[in-house]
């Protein structure tokens, strides 16, 4: 499996899974280091991330800002638990421009012999929030970003 898959769990959880060619260390670093995030976490073509702050430690914060022409949005959050190369637990909220409810996200990176299997469990407050998120086409943007990451060479993410 290389494309993003999504499973709905009850009314408030979404489970995403995806395989990457890189090692857990490489994929984890790509998810936490600003200079790497700015290379791949861009969604569909045409977007850029001029602001990327990431302090991956318990209590650390992050802020990502995306722009495309006159359009823009951002996300902020806090890390709850971080285990380098294997696990991240954080809370995030988007500003589209209005603030969305907080999402609790747990991401694990596990070596699987041919690369890394990533699982991301996102918990939202209610079904309406979940459905509104899915209606934005977020999975298309996520897969575009993940395909970009997976297309990078090992030396680019190391």
C-alpha cells in the first residue's frame, strides 16, 4: 500500500494509514523538521508554506501557514507526547479563517521491512466536525503531500 487509506471509526475518529519508502527515522524527521515539512506538506500543486514552526517535544508548539495566491490558512497545535522516530501525539486546530474545533492526533511510524507504515488516528469532538473536515477534500490534499514526500530521495529526508 502506498496511497493513503481512511477508515471511519464511530462518529468521531478517522484512521489514516500509508506506507512510505523511507525508514521510520526519515519519515518522522520529515514530519517534524521545518525545512523538510516545507518541501512536502503543501497539499495540491500551487500551495507554499512560508511559515513553518515545529518544536517536537512534550509541551512544544507548532504553526504551519499555507498560501496560494490570495488564499491562505494556518494550523496551530501542541505536542503532548513525542517519541523520536516512532510516535507523536498532538492537538491541532485549523484556521480557515475561522478556528475549527481541536483535533487530537496520534501518529505512529513502524518499520515494516520495505519502509515505514504510518498510522494516524484523528479524534474530533463530534460527527458534524468530522463530516465538515471530510467535505473540504482534506484527503486529496493529504495524499498529494504524502506522494510528494514519498517521491523524495532518502538523502533529501535524511
